[in-house]
C-alpha cells in the first residue's frame, strides 16, 4: 500500500501545450477538491502558465527536469500519480518511468510509440509489480476511446450473449480536429530509430508486439480502402490504428484474454457509400501529411478549434455464432488536445482516487485493464465522452 503522499496528482510538463490544458482542466473541473501541483523545468515559466491558464496561485509549483534524476525522484516521492505530457517519450520518458517505478508511484502518459512501449514493458513490468507502481501508457486519444470502447462493448456482449465478440471492428464515423505536434514528433522519432535498429520494423508490423510471448491469429491490416457491405460504406486506413490495435491486444492479454485468444481487431475510417465514398477513401489512403508537413511540438489549435472539434467512433462486434453488438464512443472536443487533456487527467484521478492496489496491482498497463468501468464512469461524468450500446 502506498504511503500517504503530499499530492494526488502532479502534472509534469505543465508549461507545454497539452500540459497547460491539463492544468486548466484540473483547475476548472476540480479546483481545490484534488491535491495537485504543476511541475516543469522553470519555476518562472510555471508561474507564467499558472497565471495565463487561470490556475489558482495556491497550486504548488515543482521544479523538475528529465535530465535531473534527483529532481524526478523527489517529484515521484511526493505524488500518488504523475501525469507526463513530455514527449517524444523515447527521447525524454524513461527517467521519469524509472523514478516512478522505484518510488511505487502511479504514472500516466500520452505515449503512442510502440517501440518505446515495448522496451518499457520489458525493462520495468517486473519491477513495477514489486513496488506497486501502476505505469499506464497511452492515456490520450491514443488509445483511451478505442481501448475503452472495445472493453465497454465486450463487457456488454458477455452480459447479453454469455461470450465476448470474437471480432471487433473500430470505425471512425466522424472526426474534426488535428493530431498533436507531439504525435507527429513521436512518429518521426520512431522512424529514425527503426532506421538504426531494423528489428523495430518487425515490432511496428506485429499486432502483438506489446504482448510478450503471445503469437495470436492473423489480423485484418486495414491498409487499403475497402467497401463494407454490412455497413454500406467505404472504409479507409486510420493513422492511429498502428498503436491502438497493439494496445487493445495488450489489454486483452492483461485481462486474461477476456476477449478470447482468437480475438481479431482492426480500425478504419468510414467515408460513405458510392463513388464519392470511394474517392474519399482513396484520398485518405494517400494522405501523408503526418510525415511531410507535421505540426511542431508545443504548437496546437486555437481555443475555438479545440472547442468545435469532436469525434465519433463505432465498434462493431460479432460473436463466433453470428450475434452482433454495436457500441458508440464520442468525444466533445478536438481529439488531439481538448479531449486528450481531459482524458489523461481522468485516468490519473481514477488511479489516485478510485482504483486501489487490490484491484490493480503494480505493473505496466493499458487503460482498460488498469481502470475498467471506473474510468468509463469518470470519462462520461467529467470529460465529455459518451459510451452507448447502439444495437
């Protein structure tokens, strides 16, 4: 059991674009009801951001740096949970994971970097299990709506049908918003590392690369546009599928294969029927703006763009004997920033306040097995998400 800590949550990277939004959300949604602090490299910058984001001057500021192990140790020892928005994680993330594991402190990040996640699982899962630290990766748009959407669907399928769905398709029906500069930077760093270490290309292609020792069934690739008769729509490749599918398979494994060992899952973007839908699907398939003209880390959409953004994802599940269930997950802000900043905050608070160590012991997790329905309740109660069984 974790000893009494000074803070429920510390936001590390609070002066960055997403970190600012996390601090703003904590202030607006919880104020002084949660014991929290802002952390970053410069106290002066932290003071400026605290004022700019309308955060109370009573919120403590902590100076800490990824390159200063002593500062990270001190930070970790004061917090129940550390939120980190400081990426790319393969450049800056490991020292904080190490500090949290050693201190038995829970940790949440926005990581969508499968090669780094593979390393963290290999290097820290055993140690985290011993110290009680819950290290939860991918607590933003990648992969909370998808990981939790599949979990929500499967929980209802087991209740209604007595068995989980053997096949689930995640389909983005609508989305308005931009991917974050951090996501783009992470993608570029992953490609650089793959150039240096060829085995990483294998990890990126393997849907089970985050499930050590498990070699599951062949998975749909979602790499080319297809027409899906039962949905009456063309579907195109979805750029986040490469990370989300890996996380969903890790969740299945951590849940003792609650979805089955022959479970298949893929994600695509729906573009509609007919020639117009086909043209749109082909356009999406050829889009390479992530690699050619990515946003820069620290940059992001305006407040108006964040407020008017949204997403709507459908999950179509089929059992082995042909029964079908459909679930929908929506978010009320742009996915990469407005919604992500709320989701990672609620993940941290769920660990700090709702899920004790008897339910979820130490280890390296994805969101669903770490927090389950407790997180669904937080996301719907506070963060502007909806989860609904549609059929």
